[in-house]
């Protein structure tokens, strides 16, 4: 089996990688990552499995290829010096010399006997050689070699932007497998998706898989299968950081529960969240505050203005992260939060706010991400606050994708009376809790939140 060395691809997409003795078409639009994926296949084959590889390029020179791959952490020059890799430059080959070059190419392949071969790109190859002769080359020359030596060859094909046709329309009929790399757009968000419509001797479970290109090369943004039976439920409660709110919730919120704070701008959602994070940090719990709206210095300044000991909390147990979710996919955002949870292992988490995510994501995609977060935080027993900027009448929460998944909903609203702002709070929902059913008045003071009867 020809494993790519990309763990998720080998373990979850194609079990044990590509079948040996196969021709695989890797098709996609410019910039989709075809060269990076194929180069990773060659590089990992040599580096991790000691298998020889040849990269045949009609697209870029040896120097250009080596330099671009070095920036992704792949040193092909090192592999070449060890006798594990050869780069064959056919960039300047024309129609008048292509037949001779193919002869020399096949002699080099037979002599070197690589287990892995990449042709970049078969579209250019077919343009020079012609459709019928390209088909013959793939079947009779290259095809016979890979079958005889149980090698695997990846054929890169250009797929014009927006076109359904792959390359010249013939390559997909002479190969054993097809991998398509393409773009999907959701408003202003663009994501990269891999599809495998054809793969002999392999079954593919999902229709597509999302991936990104980072400084480490191709990385699949894979959401794990989390099951509710893995969740360990508890009767332990932790503080909201506001004494009166703890009493309204019959002693606080259950550890590992998800809490939604919903209200319009000015109702104090961030203030409630800061109370929660700082109070628990001071009680010795690791706390994470993730803001999609405000920079870190503004969050710290707000806490100080309300008399909260945020500097003390930041010394030991509280960490603040801020980033703008614009042009990031829901799965990317989920995995970034997942990485923070797995690395820092917090007991409490604030995500402020879902409104910022909604501005850059389709609601269906955001609801899916929240479902993943709901399971992830429960499995890790992380008590989580989400904030949502929406008007509420204490009966209906407009964003049902969030309201149906959380355990607690705290509604906040305000109204103007006699020239003054009057704020109201109510527990809209609290699972398995004898919570207050009353609407209470509250104020935002220089001591933070003050709730009254």
C-alpha cells in the first residue's frame, strides 16, 4: 500500500493510502494544492518509508520546485543526495523532441525503479503529445512499469476555474483513481475541499473532506466522531461569578454545561462573561476567554473599569485569545478552538461572540460547528459561555441552532423609562435545575453586574 504519510488521509479517507500498482489522477483548479499534495506523497514516501520517488515536471524547473517545497519543510535536495529522489525537468520540451524525451524518461524510470512517480502535469503532456498518444503512453509504457514494479503514479491535471471537465477529458478514463481538489465559496469564505469520486480497491465514506494549506503543507481539518455516550455527567456546579445569578440558577451552572447569554448590544454580555472567567480563574480553575470582537487590551481595560481583579487572574489561570473570524471556515474555527482546549485543558471557556461568526458564516454551517463544540466541551467537561447579540423577549431565541443545543439560556434586555435605561435578566432555560422563573432588574456598575429582586 502507498501511504501518503498524511495521517488523516491514510487513516480515515483512504485506509492505508493509495493501492499499489495504480495510476491516480489528481485534478484541480490553479492554487488548489495539487503540486503540494503530490510532492508530499513523494517526500513522505522517501522520508518515512524509504521508497524511491521521481518527480517529472513540465510546469516548473528543479530550482523553483526545490525552493517552494523547502518553504513547506520538504528538503528534496537531501533526498536526492541520499539516492531516494530524482527530479526530471521537461519544462522546455516541445512537440519535435517529446518522443525522444519519453524514451529517455522510461529508461531513467526503469533504471531508478521508483515506487512513487508524479507527472506534473498530464494536461501539458497531452497538449504536447496529443490525446491518443498520451493514452497509449499511460497504458502501455507507464502503466506496464507501475504494474510490474507495484509502483504508484500520480498524474496532475489542470481543471479550469468553474469547469466540470477535467483536463482534456481523457485522463480520467485510463486511471485507477481520481482525486479532485476544488474551492467552495460560502459568501466571503472560501474553503478547499477534496473529493474522491473514483478509487479502485478502496471505499470512500464521505463525499468530501476539507483541508488547508499551511507552512506544514496539506492539513486536513477533520472533525472527530464524538459520541454522547462518551460524555461523563456530573452534579457538581461552578460559579457564574455573580452571587445573585448563582442563586437564580440554584447554586450555579453544572460543570461541563453550555450557557448562552443572549441580548442586544449594551446589555452587558461581555461583563457577565468576564465575571464568569475571572471568578473561576481565581478559584483555581483554568479559564480561556476567546473574543471575536474586541482586542485583548480592551477586554482587560473593561474588566479593570468594573473593579475585577483581571491582572491577578492572568498571572496563573486565565488566558485571553482574540482573532477575527473573517474568511475562516466554520471547521477551521472549530479546530482552532479544539487545539486550544486540548493544549491548555481549561475548565471554563468563554466564546464572545456567536454574532461575529454569523456575519462570516452560513447559519447552517455555524449550527454544525456549534454541535461539534457542544460535544467537544462536554467530553472534556469544559463549562462554556457563548454570547449572542440578539433581541429577546425571554420566550424565543431567534438563533435556534444555538438555543436547542445549550443547557442554559440567560436572557438580557433593556428598555428606556423616564429617560433612564432599565435592564432586565431572566433564566429562559436551565436543564435539570430548579432555577428562578422571575424577571429581575440589574445594573452595570463600577463593581460589575448588580442583580436586584
